């Protein structure tokens, strides 16, 4: 039987119809769960009108008892459902209202989990390391307090070379050692000699680390700085291999669109030697103040390992050849990030550290 | 090396643009550092004749000049001391602009109107310095444009000459490079020397006593010279090269040095006793006064040029004052010699006397070019100083340095370069730089090139030196980029290197900032940190030649740099002073030349740990901030075998410091800095520090981790609050709990510490949360309860603890 049919029957009954109409109006006007509960109690509570009515049917004639009982129960069912439906609606509204009251000011700062930082130079060193690891290189290290032999002599630097003077190189007194050939390495290149002494070829290594020169600090000089040294020794290594390796590195580091240029140069421990320039990112190569009008920025020194160096470490230059390169980390940082003064790197100013 | 293109063009045809020339030189190994234009805009200046010079009415140093500018006479105020009536000088009229950009306008100087400016060579940009206004040569007309009477237009390239290329420290050497790159031959200067009178050998005698330091000493004699200023063209070229003109004779020596690379020296022959030159080592302590008026004390290794009465020059470095050419000089002894490069470098450095001459000698001049340079200079003295040149040069040679012969293997050269260059092509490159190169084809063997290297290229001693010449003249730009074809290269970080990166990331992840501090510190730090040298070395590693005392000791700890970082930021009101550094410390080792370089990790935390926020109060740094960092680092690295032990350190707070150990080995310290240190270092009193050796940390972090079974049965949590005497450490209580807890106890966490009214005097309450579980079954309450009771009993018995 359709709902409408029994509602029509209920409406036709004066007493049940009255209850129905009143209950419907009460339901409609119930504004919250509490009022709705009042409606339920008023009709379905132990003393509710419908409950009382249904309790009273046992006193009716059998036929009337059946009719009123059936319609009364249908009405009860209808009312229970209507109460549930209305209750659901009211609860949704009430919950929405309650949640609205929990609104927060989303513009307040979040709870602090203050971030730390890696030093820009460390990040750049890792970036350089990763590019070369990708090309098959391993990382090696050597001492910062070094012997003249490794820093100069075995790197084919003549005893009278100006870079060895007291005005260019820090010499070190190590108490108890009594020697005057101990210095702060002026480059990471001595690691080349140490690693070749310790390891037979082939060799593909890079050596990042600190180096020291007796420069009075200014915007472009620091008595302590960082270099990354590279060395590849194998059968048949060519100057072309050096070029390809450093072109790949330079573009990875500075951008695939950058041009790379190799210029002949001189270093005591490589021959042929080269300086490597990358096209200026400020002016795009047309010349500006940063590149001093040349369109190029010097970033690397490199060359084929001098046969004399192989002689010092017992490699046979007729059997193997190799290339070596070295780059200044601070210089790369200055160029890549536009930091105007090398001294900033060692001030440890948090306002700089937090930028990178 | 500053190269005037106007001058260079005398020896070789130049490309149309300076830019092209610069590119060419860059590509062949002569780096162009700057390109400078000289004499630009001289059309705007005019020639003025000074008619009258009067004193300025209100300024002593200024003069009031009436200057004829051709059509008009202008009043110009001038500050130069050399202004005289009748002289011709360049004038910048109002509206013109000086090479440095200064705009000249009509001005009133100390109450007197000045219409323009009389110019010095410095203001014209043709000289580095000037003593007064420029004096133009007679013959120019007042009012003429300066550009029409003064040939000043030039482009100067500033070249970086690498130390292996002494030949390029000369105009002819650069010309040789340009000629090789453009397929030309160098046009050497041609001159006809007219020799007159008795042979030079009648007037001069040369004895080389120390032939190891001087292979050759050539002398010429030029007489009847008149000393005056050099002509404009020579002065201008010298100035373009950065050399100050002095007088014709001295200028000629400099000019020929710049032209040929051979340094020359002119003595006043009348002041050289007996005309007798002796080249010998100095006696220890021997003294001489050089041209600059400085008396110099010399030693056995310094080489001297002497006459029979004593030194007349410090060989290759500077002439002596006594024999200097002066205005009254008429007879010149011209020296053109070859000295040992290393020796000249030593003397020039010891005497702190770098000069254009020593610069060239120490890199190596051409021993074969001495006489020709002397001839060239004699010719110019003849031309410019009216000198008569005695026939012949006195050419003393202690030994003859012969050209070097080398063999270049063609296939090997191509293999090193990695380019397919033929033997003939290689030979042609070598010939282009004036080497003799002869192809030798060997049957069945490798083609070779026999090369004879002229003495002006002392850098070419080995085959590889020639390979470099071939490569640079072929052009690095033409070499195809390749990668090594090796299968031997497998790139990776070692596990240790990987962990080291991880340590840095963990610390940065905790909010610490990585610092990089100088490895050299002030000795003051040692006094501040450890005045009695209880734990720092009494004799640290020090620099023998520091830049300053502030940077003279190699750090034995990272601590000083980190405290400096704290102070630096504090002084700038920057908050969040949480630093770490990973770096090396330096400590001498017995009987070792090199110190121990230990990789350390240091942290310094100061002032605020967390700032005040809208939902919570600020947190200040204390001992437990540093301890928390260490705990978190250890747990992130999965290191369990570490411990702290109460221990004093002279730089740490005596009651808040401890030693850190890993696997029972002490690796460093942790604590609050000592108030004495905080005050001296100017850091907050609540500065907590931590410094440990990295290698043992990383070794522990690399220990393999065994699998620990995950519990499948529910655990039982119980809280335990006990009251103990204030002197009992929480750790002691925890140790007892673990000991008594047996295998069912799995976790102990201290969550509360209370001292106060509810407890007795000197007591404290510690509350722990305990967690029990078994791997094979669900625990029963009664068995946990009995363990719990056991713990309480042990605590009561061992530590006098009672339940709270």
C-alpha cells in the first residue's frame, strides 16, 4: 500500500488525522535537535499522544481495534521515519554550525620547525662531486698540512718558483718535527701525487678540499679557499678527452646553453695545459663588467699530466697518459650565485647562509 | 705585458680589429686581460701657448695664465709647478671631456674665472703619473687641434704572459706569435750602426768570475752622448708599455728591452774605474747603494757587477747609484748580459726589488740575443743622443748555451692531443714559431720530426713541450671533445663518504646551519679556552709567516670558529644561533713531520633555541639542547653504542659538561661553555657546544643492523614515579629499572621530573613510562605486576627510592 493511501486513511480519521496534522506541523517547526526530541516525546514518549492512543485501542471493538491499530502503527512508523529524517537534517546543520565556530585564522604562522642549512660551498662541492661520480670518478682526500714534496716538487715545480716564496705560501712549524718543508697546501693538486703513489693506474678520482695561499683577504681573495681537483690516468687518455669531460661538467654546472672555451695556458704539472672559460651569463657573451668585457668567465685550470709528474710516482708515461684539472669552489659560487665578496663565505652570516 | 698596437704594427701586420687580434692571442695561450684605448677624443683639445704667468691673488700654489689659443687669448688658472711663459701645452676648452670622463666647464677658481684647463700627460691618459702640465714640442701652432700635432692614438693590450714564455715579454716575441698565427714573417727592425774610433775593447775590459751565474756579458761603448729628453714617439711608446721616460740614454735601454726582451743597463763609463767590469758573487755582508738610494747588504749568493773598487750594479736587478747616468754623462758603458734565472729571482725577492729587468732575467732571456740588443741600443743612442759608437762589442762568454735538439714523434703527438694531425702539418706549426723542423720518415718505424729550438725559447726542453706547441697552434678549439673510453671507471662515494653527507643533512634537518670557519685562529683562543694547556697541545701547529697574529695557529678544536660565528651574528642582532661545522683540526704528532688532521664535527648553540611564538613561549638553549642534538644524531644514524660521562674540560662549565664516548672510546665533549670562556669570547652564557671526532661516529654508523623482531602481542604500559635523593642521577635510576626489569621490559622513558613542596628537602621525583611485552605470548597482568614490584624493590634497596 502506498504511503499516500494510508495517509489519506489517517487524515480521514478525525482523531488520528488530528494527531497527524499536529505532529507534522510540530516536526516542521522543530528548529533543533532538542525541539525535535520534544516532538518525539510528545507523540511517541511513554505518555505521548500516539502512544496513549495505541495503548487505548485494547478497549475498542474488535473491528475498530484492528483499524485504529493498523492506522495507528502506520502513523507511528511514519512519524518515526519523519523524526529520523528531520533529525539527520538538523544534525548536519548543527555540525556545520559547530565547525563554523572552530574556524581558525589561517594567516597565523604555523608551528615552527626551523630549517637548518648546508653551507653554500658544501652544496656546490657536493654538486661537483655528483657530476663527476656520474662520470665514473671516486672521491679521495689528502692532508691540508702538506710537505713541499707533494705540493711543489713532485708537481714539477722548480725549487726557485715564485709561488713557493714566503709571501705566497704559508709555511708551518710543526712542533717536534724540526723540518722546514711543511706548508699549508696551496692547491688540492698534491692529492694527485699521493693517490698515484698509492694506487696503480687506471685512476679516475676527484679530490675536493681546502687550500691556502698567503693572500690578504679582499673581495676576490681569501687566505683559505676550496678547490676540487680531478685526475684521470689510463691508457690512451687524450687532450680531447679532457675537453669532452670538462665541457660536460661545465654545462651541467652552469647550464646546457652555456658555451665553453679552452685556452692554452701554463701550469708546472700539466702539459699541454689549458684554462677553461664559460660564456658569461650576465651579458650572454657580449661583454660586461662581470666578465671584464670579454664575454667569458674563467673557471678551471687543466691539462695533460706532465710526464715528469708520472716520473715522480713511478707511472710510465709511455704506457699511460692522463689529465688533471682544478677549480676554485668560491669562484664558481661567486659566478653562479652572484655573491659579491669571497669573504662573505667565511663570516658565517646567517643572513647569507639562509639564502641557499 | 702592455703591448702598444701602434708599436707592434712595426714588426708584423695586424688584423683589422683589436678584438680579432685579442681573440687570436687568447686562443694561442697569450691571455688578453684588458684592451685599453689611448688618445681618444684628442680632437676636442687644442694647442695653447702660455703668454703670461702671474701669481693667483688668493692661492699660493695656483698661477693665473694667459694662454694663446690661436684665435683668442684665454685666462686659465693652473696648479702645475712647471708652467712657464712661452711653453706650448695642450688645453681642454670648456665643454670638452677628459679621457677619465671629467667634463671641463668655465669655472671660477678661488674668485678668478678660468676658461679651460692646461693638461698633464696623466690627465690626457697617456701616462700613469705626471709632474706637471705636458710640454709640447716646438713647431705646433697655437689653436691647432691636439689630435693633429700629437700622434697619441693607440690601442694597448694588457697581456698575461705565463712564466714559461720569457720570449713573449717583448714586442718582437709577441710579433712572432702574431706572425705564426697569421702566416707572416716578423719584420725585425733594420738599422745601420756606424762605428767610429778605437775599438771598444781598448776602453772596456770584462771578466766573468762566476760563470755559473753569468754565461755572457756583452758591453758596448758609446761616447759623446748628450743627455736630454727622448722624442715624443719614444716617450709615448714607453708610457704605453707602462715605463716612465727618464732621459734619452736610459729610455733607449728600456725601449730596446721592451723591443727585444733583453734588459740593458747604461753605466757612466767615466765613473767605472779603469773601465773594468768584474762579474762576481758578493762577499757575505758586502754593501752597495742602488739607484734608488738604498744601501743594500748582500750575501754570497747575490751576483754583483763590479769595477776594481767595488760593486757598480746588483746584477740583473738594479744599477748602482755611483755609476748612474746623469745630465753630465758623456760616455756610456752599455751592458747586455745573460744571468742565471733562479739566482736573479732569489736576489730580487730577498731585496724586495722587482724590476722590469729582473722580471725578464728570472724567466730567462735569450743568451743568443745579447749582442744584437746592444747593437740596437747603441744605434738608437747614436740617433737620439748624438753618440759615437766604438767599434765592436766586448763579448765575454763564460760558456755557450747551445740550441736544444729534440725529436717529436708524430703518432704519439696526435695520440696525446686526440686529433688527426699529420707530420707535415706539425712541422709547419713548429716552423711558424721559428723552430727548425725536419721530417724524418722511418721505414717501418714511427715518423718523427727533428727539431732545433732557438735559444729564445728556453721553455722547450722536452718532446712534450713541442706537443703543446703543436696543440696550441693547431688550436684547442678544433680538438673534438671526447670522453675516456675506459671501462675501469666506476664512480661512487665510499660508505664513509656517504655517511658524512648524511651527518650534515641530519644536522641541517634539525635546524642547524653549517658554518665554514677559518682553519687558522688567534693564539688568544688557546689562552681563553685552556690557559693551563690541560687538554690542548702546549705547542700547537703554527704558521711561520701568518698574515696576522689573528690567523696564526692551526686550530686544535673547531670550537673557536663556531664561537666566532655566534658572536658575529649576535653582534648583528641575527637570531637562531645554531651552528655546526665539519672540518679538520690539527695536532702535532710525536716524531711525525705532518700533524694529525682529524675530521671533527662541532656544534655551537646559543641564546634562543626556539623564538617566542603566538602559541608557545620561547625556549632558551641549555645543556640539554646540545644533548638533544647528539641523541637525535645518534638515533638517526642508528648508533646505539655511545655514552656520556661526567667529565671536566677547561673550557666547559664544570657542572654541565661531559665526555662523549662511542664504543667505549672517548671521541669528544659536550656541555655549556665555561662562563669565563663565554665572557672572553663575547657569546651568551647559555652557549652549548659539542665536538666529536667524525671517523669513529661514521664507523659506528656503518655497523650492520640486525633484524629485531616486531612484537605481535599487545604490550602493557605502566607508569612508575619514584622519589629519590636529589643527588641521584636519573640515569642511575634508569639503569636499575633496566636491570630489574628483565627481558620483558622493552622501553623506559622518563617523562617527568619534580622537585618541590610535596617532597622532602633535597628530594626529587622521577616519573617513567615502562613498556612490557613478550614476543611469544600475551603477557598476564600478574606476571608484569611481579616484575614491576621487583623493580620497586630494587630501587628501594639500591637507591633508597620510594614510590610517590
